[in-house]
């Protein structure tokens, strides 16, 4: 590309001194840098040394004439604009010069304004050409940078240890990195893309999640659920996705990260097996100790040794708590192992809730609490499931409400239908839960401890058991709570149409 127009020269080539000096004065007043030459050879020498952008060239000169100089210019530098000066002013001369590559012509004698017009036109041409070349160079540089950046990003993606898959809004795969291909059992050398996601991954739940993200169902990134699946025997993967959004927040597709969690699964299984084995081994001797303490307490009933009875009563209470903890651990281990259901049977929710409330009402009355069951005026549908699992869910939630409600408090259990879901709410006006703990109460062994709750005994496993059982049933549990305003636990279980 040429230098900027303002740094280049205008060369006046004419054997007449008057034309050269007159043109030089006019052009200098126009702010141009001017060189002059009286002969053709002299002009060519100047153009070899200096950056000339416009040449005012007389056609009739001794030695090399203007047409020969024009030809040499066209051979060596096509960027120089040549304005022909002719004293003959014939159309034929001008046409011949234009055919040889001249930009324009001016006839002798010419007025200063005429010269200014022709030269300014050439200057504008050079300026536009320079800007066009600058833009083209910038475009090429941008494309080169973009290509380098794309190459760098692709190298990074292909080097990631986790799998990455990118789809468009139709669920067609645009990119899969080698790690993802290995996870799903495709030879990385194939580099296959372009087909629908279901062509590569046969897991229906994973494909459904990818399609939901790709089509904009989860525009809020925090709303996208994680999904666990097993594409081949013995391998477990965890998928987390995000929508790809355009300039106007429209969904263009999805990017999904897939992590191999097989080692974590194995470790979790070993941990569950260990907890189950230890719990099982401890339950029998603890039950025996508990029963023996109960017998000793019974024998001491008529004696006046209050200290011994108090010690034994505390020991009985502690063994009872340990037995309860072991029972919860075994239940949790069975849930995590997927062995929840024993014999699925039709469960009448109306009757089950009434039985649980009647049983726990004795405890409520001992604390001057009111426990109420409110059923709808229509029959609730039966659930075909393990009755013990359903009883454990609602028993844990109502017991929790009793424990975390002050004396004289009120607990209301309501049931109803919403679309195709059974909705059961356990509401109390008890101590409530701070917002910071809402997301933690379903974690194993987590218990809210403050001045009002520190004396409440428990294992911290009741709510994790509830959540685990509901996950296996395809249901969910949520909570609404505030300190000193009570809590509402909301259970939703899908009801299959008969």
C-alpha cells in the first residue's frame, strides 16, 4: 500500500519553464509538495527516488516524449495518477493517452482554476483509494486475528479434560471435543458433527435436557438442572448446560459440559456400604443394651434412689437416640443404593395421612400443640408405591414440624391436587428457618442450631431421607420459611393417570 496522500509529491514534467514554475506556485498554494522535471529521463529518475502520487506530464518533449514516459510509469507503478498536458487539445490525443493509462488530461493553455479542479479530483481519487486499501488491510488483519483466535479457542476446547458439546436451536451438534467423544464411545478421529444430538447420545433424558436448553426453555442460567446418566456400563457422567444467547437475548443453541463422575460414584457406593455395614452391626447390641436398661429401670421403680434412676434414664435416652440414628443411616443407605421399593401397592393417601396424624397427635397434645389434617371435599387418587416410603416422607415432615414448634403451637397438614400432582403441605407457626439455611436443611446431618433449637434432639437425616425418597418417586419438596413465622414444607408427587 502507498504512503498516506499527504506525504507524497506532485511531479510536474514539462520542457517549458513557464508551465513548470506556474504550476508549482499554484500547487504549493494548494498545500501540496511539488517536484519539477524538464525531461522525461529526469522525471523517471525522480520517481525512483521519491514517493510521487500525481504526475502532470507534457506529451510533447525532446528526448523521451510524454507517451513513452507514461508507458514506463504504467510498467513500474500503477498507483501513480498521470494527468496529461497537451498543447494540441485534440480528442484523439486525449483518448490515446487515456488508453495508455492516463487518469485525466488538461489542455494548454490552462487557467489556474482548471488546474486546481483536475488536481483536486486526482487527490480525492488517491485519498479514496488509500482509505479503501486501509480498510481491506484491516479486514484481512481482522480475519487473520479471528482465525488465530478461533484456532486458539478450539485448541483449548479440545484440550479440556471434561466433555463439551455445542448444539444449535434445532438440537443439531455443532461441536464435540475429544473428551466427550471418548465418554460416549465415538472414535475421536471421526470428528462427527451435524446430526441431531440423539444420533450420538442414546440417553433420552440427556437429549431432552439439551433440546430444552437449545430451544430457550432455560434462559436463566441458574435455572438449568444438572443431569446424571450412564452411556455405557460402569461409567457415570454428569451434564450441566447453559443457553447460547444472541445480541437480542434470543436462544441460539446450547453448550453442555459433561464430567466423568464414575470415581465419585464408586467412592459414594463404598461409603454407603461401609455405613450400612457398621450401622447394621451396631443396631443389635444397642437394642439389647436399651432393653436391659429398661428392665433395670422397671426394677428400680419402687426404690427411692433418684440418682441411679436419672443416670439410667439418660442412658436409655441416649441409646434410643443412637438406635434412631442407625435406623436413619440404614434407610439413607438403601435410598442411595436404589433399593427403596419393596412391594409397590396402591396407597390411599387420605387414609395414610389420617393414620399418621392420629398417631402423632398424642405427641402434639403432650406439648399442648394442635395438629390438624385438612382434606379436600373430593377423594384423593391412590398412589401405587411402597407404603413405607410414603409413610416415612410424611411422618418425618410432621415430626419435624412438631419438634420445631413451640408449646401451644399449631401444625396444619393439607392435601390436594394441582394438575397431575398430589400436593401435601405441612405448615407450622414454629421457630422458622433463616434464609441462609434454606438450601442446607436437606444436607445430611445438617441441623439449624440457635437458642431456640439447641435442646432439640435429632439425627439431621430426616429431611435428606424425605428428599431421597421423593427423588426416587419423581417428586419434589420445597420449603417456605422465615424466623419466628413458621415454615411450610410442600411435597409434590406426580399421579399417574389410571
